[in-house]
């Protein structure tokens, strides 16, 4: 046997892949798997939910009835306010609240010493003005008589002077009298005429002046008498009276209390009929209008009402309307009584309906959790909601009849995209 040369070495055959290569390949496959999960995997935020703690409703196709349920309070058809139109101290209360009153009945008597003093002063001014008017009229009559007497005397003087002048004129032509005598008669006649004209003009001017003076005094007296009438009415206003027939619903003042002008002292309810004061959520303010009808129950009997007035003020997220009965008024109805009203907002029509629930407070109706067909999980989905009534939302888009939706509150998992439903079996 030939010995092997020390330089010669036996070559062993190696495998196709080395162990090191295999490890590289396994690591690469693992990285690819992780990368695929990152890129194509479910990245949604999940939350485990106990099915027994949520409410699930099925979306359905049905007729949507466009109405809301509201609460109405019975009020008198008209309330009349009693305000003090004159200030004073309450001296006497003749009718207590809760009693029926007739128009003109005195309810409260007031006293006002300042007003009494004002009336006394006004009466004195009226008496003074009347005396001045009477004096002016007497003076006017006296002056008129004096002027008439002077006019009559001057008219006689003019007639005599003219007759003398005309006679002297003839005599002068025949030269039976002197020139001087003739001139004196002519001058006497002319001066008497001028004096008569002057007296007549003075009489006319004085009459005009006296008439203006009398008219002014008469106007002053009438004005004062008018003021007296107003003051007398103010005295009468110290008696606060019922302005209509009805029930004295409230009366505020007490004996001895000082009531100022404009103070509201009470109210009178006209009980010819009744109305319902209804509070409505401001969500519906754009859809509420006059002539909308509603149905309410009194003693298990339905009655129909109609909106007649809308109050525009919104307080604490609600606004008010008045409804009156369109047919008969319920028997034995009482002020302050309440009733639930089914208020019709529009026509009913078929649509996709979703049962109302607490989810709306979280999502505002913009999205919901919809169950998968397996009912093992629910995913978030955008939807569109239209009208609503006390039971259903009208779904405009995003849901189909037959799908199931979680309608209970989303308060604990609103930030998650997927809910894993846990069934306790």
C-alpha cells in the first residue's frame, strides 16, 4: 500500500446551503413577514366589549313618522296685568286673589297726600282764572257801552254841525252872514266828523284787543279745567279697578305698602278658554311654525291643538310656543295641569330607520359602530342622519336595512375604530 504524501489532503463534499446561509434566510423571511404585517395588517385600534353591556338594534325599512313628543302646561287663554298708573300708599284691599271680578270692580284703594295738595292748588288756579275772565268780560262790556254812548253823542253832534253848515252855506251865498261865521260852522262840522271817525276806529281796535284778551283767558280756563279733569282722573286712578271680567289670579301689595307708578300689582285670568304653553328643544326651532297641529290627552280623551304663537327667545336650550284647542276644550281642565303632546312636524314617508340611543350624544349622528356579519366585532362607519322622532332617526346614507348597529353610549370607546364583541356563554 502506497503511503499518502503529506502534501496530499482528502477533500470532503459540502452541502448546497451552509448553516449560516440558512440562518440568514430565516431572518430575512421573518423580517418580510413583520414588514408585511406592518404594511398590510389591521392597524385599527381595538377594544373588547361585553355584549351584555351594550344595546344592538337592527336597521330597518319602515314608515318614518315625523313628530316629536313635548310637554304642555295649561294656561288661561289671556292674562291681563294690573299696573298702578298712580303712586300711593295701599289703604284698603277690597277683593282678595282667587276671587272672580267684574270690569270696574275696585280691587285696591290708594292714598296720595301730594296728589290731594296738587288738586287743591289746581282748583285755586282754575277759580282765579275764571274770576279774571269774568272781570275781563265785565270791563269789555263797560268799555263797549262807553264807546257806544260817545258814538251816539258824536253822531248827533255831526248831524247838527252838518245841518248848521249847510244852512250857513246858503246864507253866505246870499250874504246874510259873515265869512267868519260860515267858516266856523264848516270847521265845526269837519272836526266833529273826524272825531267820530277816530272814536269808531278806537272802538274797533279796543274790541279786537278785548276779544283777544277774552279768547286767551277762555283758553287758559279751558286748559286749567282740562288739567283738573286729568288730576281728577289721577284721583280716580288711586282706585285700582278690574279692567276685564275674570279671575283675580294674583295680588301683590299689602296694606300700608307704598306703590309707585308702573308697579305690577296683580293679574287677572280670562277663563273663557285655555291654551297650552309648550317648551321645545332648540334643535327643532327651524321646523316649528304656526298652524302646526298636535294631539294631547286629558282624562284618556284625545284633543287637537294648533300652534298660534312662537316665542323667539331661547333659554337653557329650549324655546316656547302657545297652542290653542281647535275643537272643544277639555272638561274640568285646570290651570297648571300638564299633558304630553304629540306634535306633528311633517308628512310621514318610508325610509331607513335606526333606533335612537345614547350613541348620538358622542357622535352627533355622524358615525356608528356597525356589526360584522359574524357578529364577532363591530367597526366604525360614517353615516348621515336626517330627521328624528322620539323613537327613530331617519338614515340618509351609510346604513342598509338588516345591518346591526350598537346604539348604546360610546362614552368609553369613542376613540377606538374596532370593537371586539365578547359573548358570555
